[in-house]
C-alpha cells in the first residue's frame, strides 16, 4: 500500500484518552504513511501526489466526493460488510443478526456518490451462528474481507472484474446505531 487514510484519533474511555484507530498503529508499524483528515476531501492533494491506481475503502464513515472519486486511475472499491443490495448503511452487521438471517458476507463494489450503491464486483458469504453477536460476526467478516480484497485486486489487475448492477427492488438502508437502540423497555415481557 502507498498510504492509509483513516479517521482522526478519538477520545476513548472514562478518561477520554486520545486513541489512534487500530489500523493506524498497524500501518505505522509496517512503515505505511498515514493521513487522518477530519474530512476526506482535505487530503485530496496528498492522495493525488501518490498517483494511486486503486483506492480501497472499508467502514470509513464518509461519503466520498467527486474530488476523491476521480483520484484512482483504475478503480475505487469499497468492501462492505453485507451481501448487497441488502443492508446498505452503517449497522449492516447488526441488522443481519437482528433479522435472523442465515448468512452475511462481504461485498466488493465500485464506489459511487450514493451510499453503498456501486456495481458489485464480488461477494463472499459466511453462515451466521445461532449465538452470533455483532462483535463475533464483525471479527469473522474482517477475516473474510482480506480474502475478498485479494481476489478483487486480482480481478482488477486481470481486467476481468465484473460490474453487476444492484437490484433497486432489493435495497434496504440501515441507519447508524445510537444509544436508543440499546435501551430496554422493562414493561415488555422477556
């Protein structure tokens, strides 16, 4: 990799200790330059100077604007933690568990200005266990994402990466989880 762009360090825990994202720590240990703009567009010139062929996005949390979408000479791809077009949005892992889905997975897709709406390149699925939690499924999907990324990069390098449009009739949007999603209504039976 030429560089990593990730979210800025954030206060964490009771003492609000400024903490870097785990991926930043890994990248720096591997000698990979790290950029942490508040807004991704603020790093446009730094990224343009790298002259990237491919940009890979995963769980970044910002919609990419045209100045970023035009930077890569070959493709900008997103690794999304659902089997698109189902569960576009932020809480797709939790949505699959909440819905009682039998499987989840990783979708590699081309990035467009709309949220998780690009053409699909590749999907890989895994079963959801009966006792699955958001954390355990997240961790298993992270391992799967590495395989999906490797295969997607091979398809892009070979020039054989498909562009499969998403069926609009199957699209569902999942909002970001907030504190209210974790509230228990104690008036309800178990």
